[in-house]
C-alpha cells in the first residue's frame, strides 16, 4: 500500500492542475524547443516546480525525472516521473484538453500512476495490482472486439515536418479500418480515456517516459493491454506505444506491422 505516496502525488497533481486551469485563458509566453511546433509555456515550468518541490520535500531520497528540468538523482532506487502539463500546444491556444501526470517507478515497474484533468475535474489513480479509479469509481476498458466499431486515438511527433517516420501513413490506414481516429493533443488524456473505455485504443510512435508512465499503468489496471508498436514490452526509456482494451490489440499490431513493413 502506497498511502503516503498516493496522497502526496494526488495533492501535487490537484494543485498543479488548479494552477494550470486558473491561468488557461491568460496570455502565455511561448518559447520553442527543438522546432517551431515544439512549444513550452511559462506554465509548464511553474506547474513542474510546484510538483517537484512537493515530491522532493516528502521523499528526499527518491529520484525525479521531470520533462522540463530533467533528472534529479536519488539514492532510494525509486523514481518519480512527471509531465507537469501534457497538451502544451492545446494549452497555449486556450484549448481545454490537457492534464498533469505523476508516476512512481520502483524498477522494473511503475507502481503508482496519478493523472489529473483539471478542466473536467477528473482524478485518475492506479496502483499496480490494486486497480484504477476515476474520482473513486473503478475504471474498466471497453469491451469492443471489432476494429470496425472502434474509436482510436493517436498523436504525431514534434519532428513531423522533417522526419518521414511521422505516423501519417499509419494514421491514413487505421482511419480506413477503425470507426474513427481522433487526435486530441494529450497522450496522458489519450491513455486515461482508454482506461475509462472512452477510446478503444491509442498508438503513438515516439513519446517520453513522462507521457506514458502513469497512463500506461491506468490502462493495465483497468484491464487493458500496453506494448510498444511492435508488440514488445513498453520501454520507458524510448517509448513507442500501443494501448488498447486488449481485444483489438493483435489486430492493430498486425496493421501497424504491415503498414510499417515489419
Ligand atoms: C505531447 C502530447 C501530444 C503527443 C506528443 C507529446 P506535451 O506532450 O502528449 O499529444 O502527440 O507526442 O509530446 O509536449 O504536450 O507535454
Ligand atoms: Ca507530454
Ligand atoms: Ca509536457
């Protein structure tokens, strides 16, 4: 039972989420990372500082990997993995689809995942082997068995303009095979909504550990399946991801393999 960890992570996610929500309609200073489509706002940094300060104060021996400021080393063998604002492009445009993600990894597994969507006031919490909840109600993936009747979601890498391995072919193929494919702009919400049964599956070619650590645990604890896009186990150091309700997983893997020539 991770009761203290759970409480601290939930409080940090709620506080960061409230900070983000309250500033959503304000004008934000935008800076660019590796390319003109890879944004960061001052709110990413403010939310991250709030979360990292709370985690570090409560668990000074734990390492922390946070998207914007990188790794703070620790000596406990435990690592917190934080995306303070997932959906930055949405956020910078005032689009209310974004979330805070906090996970605790005790190698080799993520054992706790907390996701907070402040706009819908939805708090998702999963603990390895103990299930996953949204606002205290148990989460369960969908029961759809046919890809034909499935609602999928995906995302595209920030180097889409320059890297030909940019998911556009996969998107075209799966759009013709599924009922529809959405692109909502937040990997963390994509995963939470697979766990909640709103989406039947989600794939993306290249992500960061902070995008997937908490959400992948939610999907697994809600009864779904998570692998890389080739079917290999999820690798948090270089995540490619397919997360589904389990029932459509092999079908999507086969289509991705065929499309990617694997
Ligand atoms: C991004 C979002 C987006 C996904 C990108 C991520 P960020 O995270 O989750 O939906 O397609 O791959 O990097 O930059 O908004 O934290
Ligand atoms: Ca992210
Ligand atoms: Ca982010």
